[in-house]
C-alpha cells in the first residue's frame, strides 16, 4: 500500500510526487500523525510560522474516503502562528475524500507564492491559477467563483478548500474552510495558508482507493457502521446535533459564561440544540459517507439576523459566541456563525476573543486597566461597543477582525495577545495561546487535565473527559470528584484520539466504537495482518510524544498549566459553586507524567526509545 | 503669482515641481478648471481609467486657505471609471489648506505604484512610505495609523487624504476621503487612487500663501464674509445643516422615494434635519476657515446602530440611503453614513445602487427579470435580503461592496452596471453613468436641464435649479412651470459654479455672494487689476466647454438626456402628481444649446474660438 504525497513549491510552482513508505505509515498512519512527524523533521526550529520555512500539510489517512463509516475528513498540520508550536486541525465535509479521489493522499504546501494563487488538482493534474481577483473575498463567493471557473458547479462533485479575508490578513485565529461551512478552525492555520498566498485548492477526480482485501474490508466496515448507528449518542447527535450539549453542560454548571467568570447561563434554553431544532432547523446533513449526520442546516427567515439556509451553528460556536459573550439570541448566533465561516475565522477562538474584549472594555470603563491602555482601547473601538450580550457589536467586530480594521487589528491576534496588549493578560482564558472550548474544568474536573496537557493548546479534542464525567462513556464518573482512574482514561483517550485523527476518522465514532474495529479495518485496508490493539495505541502514544517534542525543541509550550482564573477564582453559582480546578490539576498532573514517562512536561530519553523515536533523542538530550 | 504643482511618478517614485504660468491660471484659475485643462491635454484618448495612463489631479485654487471665507476645500480630477469621461469631485475639511501650507498648490499622481504606498508632504519634503499594512483598512484607522507614524496626532494640524477598501478594490463608486468624514465622493476617483496603489497622502507645513495685496485682500474678504453670515440660508445651514432640505423637498413632492418611483416619503419627518438636530446632534462643525459650519456632528448612543461622535449625515446621504431605499430610521442612516465614510464609498452612488438592487430583487421575485438573470441575482445574495427599508441588509451590503464580496462584486460597479448585469437597465437612475442626487426633476423642472447637461453625469452641483425653483435665489420660480428664463439661469450657474470650483470656494457661498466679490478678491490675490465679471464668467464657460470636449474626444457621454423613468413614468403622488420631466427637457434643451453655442451636445468650432480654445479645435473638426 502506498501513500502519495503531492509536494507543491509555491515559489517555483514546481510540484513533485513523493511516496511515503509503509514503515512510516505503520508508525504514524496518516493525517495528524504523519503530519506531526513530517513537520518535526522538516520545519526548522525557530521558523517563522508566517514565513517561507513553515509548511502546511493537508493530509488524509488510510481510511479516508473508504466504505468505513465517518471517514469524510482530513487533517491539516503546520507550525501555528497562534501558539508558536505545532498546530493542527481537523475538518469534515467532502474535501478529504475528494483529495484522495483527485490522485493524492496528501498535499504539502512549501515556501510562499509571490502573488495570490489558487490551485486545481483534477485526476492527478495540478494547475496554478491567478487568485488576485479572489483575494479579499469571502469563502462562499470564493467557492462559487472557483466552481464556475472549473465548470463543476454541482456541490457533491469535487470540493473547494479556501481561506477567507481573515487568513489573507494573517489573523492568528483564521481557519481553513472547505465546502462553505466546514472549518479546520483551530490554531490559526488559515493564516499560514494566507502567508503562502494560496487562496484555495479545488480537488476532483476518479481515483479508486486501493484496499488490500476489499471484500473483508467491507464486512469489517459494516460491523463498525452497525455499532455507530445503534448507539444512543449517535442518535442524539442525529436529532439535535452537537448543540444538544448546551442544556446538559449548563445543568452541570460547566457552561462558561461571561468570559469564564460563571458556569451557568440563564438563557441557555434559548440557545440550546432543542431550541435550534424547534425554530430554525431545516434538516440535518452529514459529511461524505456519514451515518450520523450531525450538522444543522438552519435558516433565519427574516429580521436583522436573516441568514440563508446554511450549515451550523455547532455547540462550540453557540457557546463561544453565546453564553461566553452573554448573547442569548439564537438568531444572532446563527448569523454570527454564518459570517465567521464566510470570513474564515475560528468560531471558538473568535468568541473567546470577543468575550475577552468585552471584559477589557468593562474594566476600562471601571478604571481597572492601566490608564494608557484603557485610553488606547477606547480610542480604537470607534463604532464597536463591546458590552455583554451586544450581538450587533460582535457582528461589526467579525468584519473588523477579518479585515484587521481598528480594534480588529488586535482581536485578529487572538485572545491572549489582545489581553496582553491592553494590560490584563489573565483576561484571556487559554492554554499555550489557544483559547479554551466550552467546558469549565471547575465543574468537570477531568477537563482540567485534558486542557493542561493538550499538545496543541486548550482543546477538547485531544481528550474528552466530558465523555465519562458527563456522558457516561465508557462509564459514568462524578465530574466534581477527584479520581485517579480519570488520569488513565485521559491518557488513553489522548493516544486513541491521535489514532482516530490519523486514520482519519470522525471522533463521534468514539462514543460507540473501540480500537478493535480499526485494527480489523487496517488489516484489510493495508494488509497489516499482525496489527494489534496494543500496537495501534502505541502508534497514538508515539504521535502524542512527537507533538510534544515539537514544543520541547522550540523551547516553549511544553509546560502543562491552566489559566489563573480557573485555578484561583471559584465558580460563583450552579452545582459546582465554590470550586476551582486547582486541586484536580495538582493531583492529576504528577500521575499523568508517570503514565507518560515524562518529567516536567518533557518526554524522557527512555520514553522516546520505548516508542522508537530514537531519531529525536537530540531534542531531549 | 505662481502655482506650484507637484508631479509624482509613482512607478519611479521621482517627483518634480512644475510652475503653472500666469496665463494658464487666468484662463482656468485652479482646482476644477485647471484640472480639466491639464487632463484634456495629458490623458490620452481611450486611456483606461484604472490604468497607468490616467492621472489624478488633486488641486487647490487661488483662494484656498486664504482669509476669504469658505476656502477650506480642494478639487480632484481624473478620468472616471464610473462614467468613462472626465470625472471630478470636491471636498471640504482641512486638506486643501494644509496642502498649500505643505508647499504645493496641487499634486498630480502619475503612473502606478508597484506596491501600496502612502506619501507624506511636509514643508516641501516628499517621502514615500510602505502602505502594505494599511491596505484593506478603513479610513478612520488609516488616518489614526498615519498620524501615529508622522507623530502629528492633533486633528487640527495637517491633514490625511486616503481611500478605504472600496477604492483599493476598484469600486467604481469609491470616494477619496479626507479628515475622516469628508469625501470627494462622486465619479469614483477613489478607484483611480486605488489603481495607483496610493493609500493615503499626509500634508503639513508652514508655507505662507502669497497675496498680491494682502491688506486690500483682507478688506475684500471681510465684505464677503459679512454677506455670507448675514444671509438667511447660511443661517439655516448653520442650524440644521443640509438636511434641512428633507422636509422642504418632500413637501414639493420631489424627494425621490423607492428608487425614483415616487416623490413623497411618508417617513420624511423621521429623517429630517430637524429630527436629526433634536435627537442626535452633538454640535455643528465647519471646514477650515468656515463661518457657516453646516456639518452635523452626531452620535447614536446605544442600540444596534450605535455610532460614535462623528460628522454627518448630509442631506444627500440621508435621502439616498433613506427615502430612496425606504429606510425611515435616522439611527440606521447615521450608522450607514459612518460605515460608508469608513469604507470610502460615495454615499449618493451607494444609496442609489442599494435602491436599484432592491428594485431588482423585487422584480426577480415577481418574475419580472429574465429567468437566468433572476437566478444569478438570487444565487449571489446569500445573507443579504434587499427588501425596501431593510437597514440591516444595507449595512451588510456596504461591507460586501467595499470588499467586492458576492453581490458586492456587482454593487461595487455602481447602479448602471448593476442594473445592466441583471437585465433591467432602466432600473438604474443615472445620467452618463453617474447616479442622480436627491431632487426629482418631475417635481422641480429646472433640474431636468441641470441633470441632463451636467458634464460629469447626474449631478446637482453643476447647476442647482433648486436654488430658484425652491429656495428663491436669485428669485422664486414655480418649480412645475416651464419657463425659458430658467435655461439662462442654469447656464449661468454652470459657468459660475465652474469658477467657484476652480477658486476653490464652497458652493454654499453662492446663495449670498455674487461674482463681484471674487473679481475683487482675485484682483488683490493675483494682481489681476483689469479682471471683470464678464471675464470671470467666460473663464467658467471655458472650463465647461473643456470638460465637454473631453467627452466629445472620447466619443461618449456628450449626449444630454434623462433616464427613461423620469421622462415616461409620471409621479404617482404629491404636488407633482402626474408629471414627467419630458416636456421640460424637450423645451429647455434646444434653448440651452443656442445659449452655449453647441450642436447636439458638441461645442461648435466657433464657440471654441470665441473661448480661446483653438488648441482643441481638432476634437470637433
């Protein structure tokens, strides 16, 4: 089995095809794992994330676009301008499968283009096109124009990946978008693509994915599919989408509200999945080959927040731009989500940044910021008045952020830099520079460890303690009780999710699946007859260590911590009233290091040897 | 007396100083007249308005920045991308005087810059600066950043002229902005500046304006000043600004409503100058050296249309974005005005274009557009629903127009091209491609001739029949009655206003002044002791003919006409119910040609000879 990588030098516009050998695949699979490994080898230490030395890896995995369920995704990897360490993000839609069908299993964007370009890859043929007239345009119009130009306007045929103005203007919270409403949102890789002056990539083709034993693969895929569709969480996702979590997490007192100063939002019901389904849902929609179809196709028919039929918003988006900014209006959130997608901004990072700005504004007015900083902030705001719950100010801020206008020149840098700039670093709730997602670890304590040790910064997709602390998968824990068994589960999830992101498969499978399914699928896809669950999880652990090594080599971002607010300010209300995340983090972290074979956040030489990562011993020597 | 022109070649970044000889000045004065003359000599026939052959003339006149009242203005001239013929526009604020104080009486931007630049001119020293990081930013932030960089942050010292994203993105309705809220708005010269990749020009300095006899000049200036401040219209402008006209013109049934399908707007009172003064006015403000101070400093303190303390909106802006789009909400209009200024869009052209889009949308839904055009339009709208009166859609459209996103890629072309693109050319109300201003000639018939014969396209500033048809200056006429005396007045105004724009003086003087004042001022400013009123008006006539010659040479835009709607569709309500502008135009035009010495819109060779324009005989030969 071979993995065909398309290397594109943007400066010379030369392309070359590279075969990834089977040994490397068996050590890193594809997607996130392969990306991390290549990035660590190829991106020099200290490289400017927005300079020509950085590379952008757009990768599928051995299961992408196959008959196995939920394999319609792809993964992007590169050095993050937001965190300064390895960044990566995952997205659904149709781009991943169509990339494989176009003839390649992955693309590496190298160097930078002199002028804006877009690239088409159709049945193995790579072409560069002038994108100067697309520069500055939103994602939706860009997709439309590109499809008009290639003459493939049917939305199910081929796929466009692009950046919006946010990526072009090097916003550190810019997303890479595909299929209009799908985002590889986190860690600001949209800015990396923008720095390379690649506006878009169109993929289409007829390549048949090779499989070692097609018949047996199909049988194994059928078994997985059955497990997925029969699981109650899958069914709930079909019905309400991810937004089903709004009420659940709010009831646990862990829905971060008013920039993480509270854990309960009074208007949660009005921004819940149930409310969305009742009032604005047109239908649900799935990625390529999906059986769950969690995406919400919504519409706001009239009024100031009118939004055409379009995908979204997801739970994270609703939270970040709803509870966290105190906007309790679902119509406004649907519009905000639409605009963020069109401008190519990460909805989680943006919502956190908007909430941080609101807190800074409140502090500036109360005289709680240094005088010169407060003056500068108020001078820059112009017609944006970031009061809590002000949806119109947030809409204006989206536009300003995407085009870096006025205060938007600062919000485009993300919450951490914004808060630092205006004299209140602790007003930004982030880990390693990446803004946190929608679960308060003071109320769901497994998330304390999950966030602190996430290699890409504050993230719920490296390990998802909510799964057992709230949803009871694999079994139910008390979210407020400290329990060392959770540490094992977090570490296990981190390794397993690394596998999932490398295969590349949707994480929503993991409520219902188990590694056994993928061992079987890989046997028949790749011919790895002797593969075991242990080896698969070791691959995950290897990937997790490679990612950490990137940070260690950079000399930054390997310290595991939580924002001060979560450690020192107790929640003021709800079931977790009075709690901080301090005790949980301090109890869990040493245990976690033992399990990982790490000291102070760094892998030991022994750990690297055990994982077959001897080539990187120089980093920890 | 000398006139110092700074010629800037943007490609080579070489500058040279050119003296304009006194003979030329006495034939064309400065500002608009000098610009038209130089443009006709220097811009080759058929030049692409957005190519390197076009030039942009930024000019003051012999009275700019002197002690004479209302001389704080400047004039820009170039080939218009909107009309394809000579374009020009005039703006107040402080830029004109500061340009003279910086050491030059005018700037000519030639060729195009390779990368975005901004230029500083301080006490005669010209410097080029990298503007790549300003590209894409709004006018307000641009001014702020430039002032920070030159270290002159006090708003009264020096002045910034700039373009917003609309100009950068070559919107054909882009304005050149200065002093944040001041616009040389008409004929799309912002796009010419954008095509030359000049983001901004900062001027500052200490040059003393030379005067032939300073003492006598000051005495003459005092007389003019007295006449101005004592006149009732000046006083009304001080109190209510230009918006005082909303109710007056509405009562005459000539306030174009719903894209010129009606002449009365029910909500006129809510968007009137009186309403503005009562609810949102902070103070009034004047340009450099102004005694009238007509500018409205307004604020919307809270709500969805919150707008910080800022200048505007003017009557034209209120009308175009209010009555014409059926938006009867002053707060929304204040916000719209603010955003249009920040994005650098001409408020008249934009409001007309938005109203045209609303009509197209209505027609598309009723099945009154060709099927393929209707489909294309509806496909492009996405989250913009341009229903009559929808302020939120208009706000979204501003953003899209400035950045040419989706439907904004088409509205950025102006009303005429938009209407043409979607199959209803007569849905755009324009003359020569320039959208009409706020007076319906079916209700105020002198404006029929005024619009039809305006050299730059549909305009109320070439001749202002409203002055006698409505305001009674120099005497009151019946606006509905056809009267050939009006033809003489229109022709006289055209010549006189050409003088006013070339001096460069504010047109609001013309309610109270008379040519005699300027003859006297010019005697003492320039030493033209033998100047007479007749010669001054002949200069105006000469300028008017030079402008027309530009169109004749281009082979387009010299036909004098009115939009079909105004000739064929009677007004449905108000005092002018049942009227069209057909009879007025057909009666006035032959008489006008006789007075001008024109045939079919073209000056005869005899006329050119009479005006001393023999060098251009080749154009009409």
